[in-house]
């Protein structure tokens, strides 16, 4: 007896069993078809036919006389033969061919989509999430004892006006110099004269070679953002650091977050000459002065034109670095390894400084940064921690440089790559795709598969977090997509959904004449 005859007999038996017990004709037919669904895994399409079209104007046909169920021994025997034999599951009964093909079929399109930059916003948001989630005090103290930040807040501007007068600023700097800091950075543009007291302010710069102010390459406000025009050429090169910060508005729309640390810049590369002629950032200038007194060798460039300071090499970011896919690859910038709290240093207010209400030990032999935190100054930056005044972002940059050289705190690193080919990230992503496939093949119940894959996703996040604490930025979002995508495809295949779809497409082609 062939397969078609056997299936028809099973359909008839199930139909008559339900119909003879009082079920409506259409209900009995549906029951008979549903009984054959258990054979779909072995005989795809077993329950597709027959298809009955119901006339809504006619009452359903019902068997008027109930009868005892008629059981045919031959039909029961054939039904048992057609049922698939139970197979005892094996824990590692894995179809490696299907797993490898599926994992590659999921991973390769992901790699292509990532290379186009389409995953960039998601990856940068995930990076911010991991930065915020790092455990406090894991490897470094929460507060960097080598730094002090003096905030000029709203109360200070209400008292002393904005911008702060040159004479008031000179008096504050005089208070600082009496306590012998290693270096002082003023994150305020002093191009314009704010009398009275200009001469006193310039005198402070003459007396203190480790006093640094800022300029900016921004061409919109060239007259405001330059260094004091009274500076000599030497002062313009050695007592000025640029305050420009790298923001990610080109890579993540409406989120101009500061995630990168620009160390140096050639001012001659700009399209228009700038009043800012210093090649070094404010943070690098301050860090160099502190490290010089620690006996660290001067800043040098190695053969790859990367800055070398003490035992640390600051490798510039490549065009493709981590989740970034469209960097310039030319400027001397690194990923900003924020400390574990938004404000990583001790702080005092500008008024407290002028009135002497502070501990001298907070200043002596430390780096002091002074900046305006009043929103009026329009120097509020987006960071992974939320909004921060610019002076605090510079404090994170100084702390990163000091900790890297003096405390061996790791810089942010990524998996190996050759040029723009991020082969380390590709293998990482593919590895998690394989993990998703193995979980599907080793676990039989779909609900358990979903639970275990969800647990694996949480585990992936924790592994990425642990690596980031050690400085490693590995792909989280692509790996999550690879893990879930491979698991979903193989789960659908194992439970017959993909085979049913394939069979339906093939049957449709036959019907239309292909």
C-alpha cells in the first residue's frame, strides 16, 4: 500500500470518528486534518488537503444518529507504522553542517551591514551603557587625587559677573600660585580684554610658565576663541592648549557625545588659518607638565607617527575602530577612557578660592583646572554619563593620560584588525552565532531554547562589560544579533517551519507551471 493511500485512510478514519459522534461536517474535517499534523516532520504537507469551502447560507451537515466508533485494525496498524519512531535525544547530537552554514549566513550580512555604518548608532549607545555600568573602584580610585577642579558656577557669576573680570581672575590665580600647584589650566577664553586688571592677569602668565589657558580652532568666533593677543610667540605655543573636543554628531544623529580624546592637531591642516596655533590639547599640556616632574621621558612620536610617552604608546584611531566605521584615521585621537564617576576629582567653588575657604593640600603639587560650569557659558557637553561641563571632560582626559603612564591603567583597545579589515570583530561575532546554533541543537524544547538564549544574551553583555573594565571594546550589538539570529533560524528549521515554507513555495511553482 503506497503512502498516499495510507494517508487518505487515516484522514477518512479520523473524519468518520468525529463526524459519527455528532460533530458538524466541517468541524470533523478540520479535526481529521489536525490529526495528521503530527506527521508533518516526516511527511511535509500531510495535513494540507482536502480543502472544503463552506457555504455560509447552508446549515452544516450533522450525523443525526450517533454510532459507536468504528475501529479498523488494519487502519490502526498502518497508522502506527506511519507515526515517526521516537528517538532518544542526545545532548551533543549536532548537525554541524547546518549549524556552520546557518551561522555564516547570519554573520556575513551582519558584517556587511556593520561596515556600512548602519549599526553605528546602536553600537555607540551600547558602548555608553557599558561605560556607565562599570563597577566603581574596580581598578582605580573613584577620585583622582592628582586633580582639583575649581568650578565657576551660577552663584559665582551672580557675584562676580560673566565673563569674569581679568583682575578677579588674576587674584584667584595668585591664590593658587601661593599653594604651589604643578600646573594650572584655565578653561576660559581670554582673547577679549575684561578690564580692570588685564596687566595683573598677563603678569600671572609671565611669572608662572605652568599656567595654561585655551584657544579653539572654531572659525565662527575667531575673535573670541583665540589666546590673549598680548602673548609672545613662545607663550602662544607653550602656555596655550586647544579646548576643542571630538563629538559624535556625525556618527549618531542628535547625540553629540564626547567619546574620543583629541591629543594633538596640526593647525596648518585647517582650511583657514586660525588664531589658535598650539598643536596640543589642554589635557595633554597639563599632563606633560605633571609627568615631567615625575621623571617621565618627553613626548615623542614613534615610526608610525603615534605619540610615545613613558612606557605607553597612544595609537591613533583607525578609520574602522570598534563600532566606528567612518573616522578620518589621521588625527591623533584615542578613545576617552572615562573614570567611573562623572566628576572624578575634588572640587571647590571660585568664591571659596578667592576667600581662602579650602585645604591647601588640595592644591599643592596637583593639577588644577578652572572652568565655568554655569549653563550661561554654553560649555555643556554630552557624555556617556549625561551632560557635563567642559572642564570636567578635560579633567577626565588629564586623568586618563596620568593613569595610563603612572598607574598602567589600560587605554581602550579593540580586537585585532589589519587596516580596515576588522577580522577580530568578525570572528567574535561568528563565534556567538555558533553559540546560538549549539544551544538550539542541544536543547529540544522551544521554550527552554528561548530561555537559554536569553540567558546567553545576558551573559554576553556581562562578558563585554568585564572586558571593557580591562579596556577592551568588543562588539556587543552584532554579537547579540548573530546569537539571536542563528538561534531563531535553526529553531524554525528544527521544528519544521522552514520546511513547510519551502514545500509551499515548491508546490506553488509546480501549480503555476515552473
